[in-house]
């Protein structure tokens, strides 16, 4: 690994000697969007690009889209995107993934806020309510499909959700919002921006919300075991211009949430989480290119009501350095290195810590071969060093810290060729290889005694590898846009949940038997996405999408897909889609979206058996009116077609209506 890093650095220094400097530190997204007349992204290559020219299958959700949707949370917004799967288990808990393979505590989606990961490392999942961002401060959400670790970072396996907030340097965002609705819904948020002279700008946000939990509709769960979801979050974003070509951006955030969480055959339990983070990014334009140094720390306290109470404390520290530069007009290069340290206590039986260090080196080359043909190549090598320190409880299996002394090295690759033969046609072909590392809980963070049997992590777990092949075509017509995506994915060494129907570790004279996580199966997916959007008349737009996926699982010997919660062939819907429209005229605006999900099966919350979930359609809508004084009044609703609707095998989603009043200044 050291040899690889040294060789890469040597080559990089030779290239840098002839490189020209990159663009300015911060990107004014608003100005760039007006210039190109479409959303702009910098996240894939580091340089500003039209969304249609990005070297990844990316869909951008704008601030206007978010406002018009009337949705109150991020999963509700994301389910309007083609190929996105959302499982709604309670009024607070939703799990999201891309193109199938969704599950409880879905671990395959990298979620970022301004480049900082907000998925939670202890189990590698995203608890969406913990993300310390108010909807009013989001400039855009970039949804990237397929493995993109080489372009976006560690563990971007099935896709990336990149949340970009308004930059206080360029955007003066001041808005206060209050929402009230049925089922005990109430929320309030504030976003305020202030300029401290010409060099320092800051944005502050705070928000709180709560509502009643969805009502019980069967014998289990009982109402006494459920709790109403609650959320409080705040964030601060400061940008300082230290010199004409040097900028420092400091971000801090905190959140505190409570919600009911479903955990397979264990049913529902209350989950409480406190998150805190701090990040500093220093960017400077130099004669060697645009150099960016970044460091952040994420802290998590997670409390689960299972097994009499489980408490995990997780801290991750990440530092990175990258250089973005051009060679001539045709070549954009990005070289980077990253180090992360991640540690977690064992629970509910404590006395030890599990940790890993990850050293990463990456390179990206964007080559404009002609004004119509562009290629982007990215590679990344991650070397994970696992460790465990501390004591073991009596009779637990695998009671040897040396079992955790192992290294795992895996490369990630992204390659895309984009061809625009005309101003109206775009073809893209891509290949990607992504790596999903096991989480710290899976590697040993869980230690639980269930009678004479232990439930514990497995230090020998191998990473999951996914390979994706994709072809895409977009056609711009007069007043409409059409798109098609064809994709094939190969998954190897998918990881299972802990199974409790067959022992994984047999007892000995000195150790008890055990259940643990296992590499359980391979899987293949093929599918197609169809997208269409357009304008009927001035102010009236329409959109539609359809996704088909075909999943085939190949279980390893002795594995039971249902007992291990890896029956993706059954739990991935073959069909889903959206049909929607939005309308704006003067102070009025309206939006409606019909979301459809075909038949699939899901695990019963009491015994884990697969049970059918019939196809369903859910309707969301909003009507808003903007007054002259910056006040907007809106009425919105979700799940409008039925009072209660079965969307999983858990609690049924409820119809909800919401009145919101916001003031912008």
C-alpha cells in the first residue's frame, strides 16, 4: 500500500508541474444554473457541469421541487425519483435504496451533506431524521444511481444522495416556517443568513417536529410499545474568505431524535439517537491547482429498546487532501488521499471496542476528447485495518482479539463515456465496481447473550462487491424530454442479518454456541428505467417515470434467504413509478404526484416469515399562495387515497393533511 501511494504521489507531482490552476474555491450554483439554464453539479468531477453532462446517472431535485412537493421529510421527496425504493415502517422510520435491495436499516446508500457523510457508521445505515438539515436550507439534492465509490467516496455501493445546502457566501436565505396538521403534527424551523463584512458569511438553522405514531391495525405491535416520533436539529455554516484565492468553510451540527424502529422478527422498539458533527474545509487556488484539505468528526449515541436496552457510542474522524487541476483545456485531473478512523463500543455486553482505520488513494481523469465526446475514469483503493481491544464475556465464542487483526484491500472503479452527437441527444455507457465494507456492528460491535446462546459480530466477514453495467439515452424534444436507462448488476458476498434458525458457531467444552452475520449469497439484477417530462403550457409541467427490476438470488450452501433477511428476489418490487404535474401562475402554485409500487413480499414483524404486500398507489399534493409580504400559505397532504394503507408488513401508512405558513425575508 505504501508503495502504491508513493508511486501515485510521484506521478501526480510530475503532472502538477505542468498543470494550470482550477476554478475558484466556491461555486455560485445560482449563477451557474442561470447561465446553463439547467441544474449544475460539481460533486462528480469537482468542476461545474450541467446535470445532463455529469459522468454518472444523476437526477437533481431543486429547491423549487422540494417546496412544491409539500413533503415533510427526505424519504418522501426521494420516492419521487425513478429507481428509488422507499420502505415506510412507521411515522418516523423509512429505509431508502436504489434499484432494489432495500431492507430494514438499509446499508448500501452513501448520503452526504456538503461532502460530509451523514449515514451512520455503527451499522452503515441512514436514519433520515438525524440529518441536521432543514428542508428550507437545501439548494438541491443530487441522486446518483449505481456504485460510485471511486467518484464520491467510501461505501457508495448502490448509489449516492448528495444534499447541498445554500452557501451563505452567495445565497442570502432567510425563512421561518410553521406547520400544523392532523395526527398531532406540528413543526417549526428557522433558517437565517448574516454577512459579517465582506469576508465572512454565516447561515444558522434550527428545527423541531413531532407527530403521533401511526395507529396499530392488528394484534401486534400493541399501542403501549409505540412512541411518537420527535426531532430537534440545528446547524451552523460559516464561510470565510481568508485571501483572494483561499477560503475556509466551517460547519457544525447537532440532532436529537426518537422514533419507532422495526427490527425484523424482533418487532418494533424505540430508538433514540443523538448526533454531533464538526467539519472544516480549506480550499486554495494555487499554481499547482485547486488544493482542498478537509477534516470532520461525526459522533453518535444510539440507544435501542431491544434486549433490555442497547447503547452504542460511535466516533469517526476523517481527514482528506485533494488536488483538482487542468492540463490544457481538455483534461481535468483530481488526485486525492483520505484517512478515516472509526471506533465503536461493544453492546449490550460491554468491556471492549471494535475499530478500523482506512487509508485511501484516488484519482479521477475527465477527458474532453471532442466537444461531443467525453470520458471520465476514476479509481480508488481502500485499505481497511481492523482491530479489537478489551475483554470478552465468559464462554463467548471467538474470544481472541487476534481474530480482528486483519487487513482488507479493495479497489473501486468508475468509467463513463458520454457522446452528444447533436444538441438534443446524449448517449452514456458506464462501468462501475463498488465495495461495501462490513459495519462495525457486523464485525463485532454486537455482543448479546440470549439464554445459553450468544448473538455476536463476525470479524471474518468479507466486503460485498457490486459490478454495474449501464447504457443511457436522453432525447430533448420540443417541450419534452425522454430518457431510458438499461442496467445490469452483479452482487457478490452479500451480507446477511443474524439468523436464529441454525447455529453458525457450535458449542465446545469451554464456549457457548452462537449466531452471527454471514456472507450469504450472490445476486444479479437487470432492469430498465423510463423517464419523461415536459411542459403543456406556460407554468404547467408534467413528469412520469417507470422502473422495472428483475432480481435473481444465488444462496450459499446452508443459507436460508428468509431467515437471514436476504430474500431480495422476493422483497424487491418488479415495478414502480411516478406520474406528476406542477402548476404555477402568479402567486399560486400547485403540485401532485401519484407514486405506484407493484406486488412484493415482506417479512412479518413477529416471526420473519415472508408475507405478500399488494400493489399500492399513494397520492401527495400541495397548493400554495404567496402574499406580497413574503408570506406563503400552503395546504399539503400525503397518502391521500386511503385513511390507512399497507405499504409494508408493519404499521400502515396514514393519510395526513398539513397547513404551513412560511415567511421569507
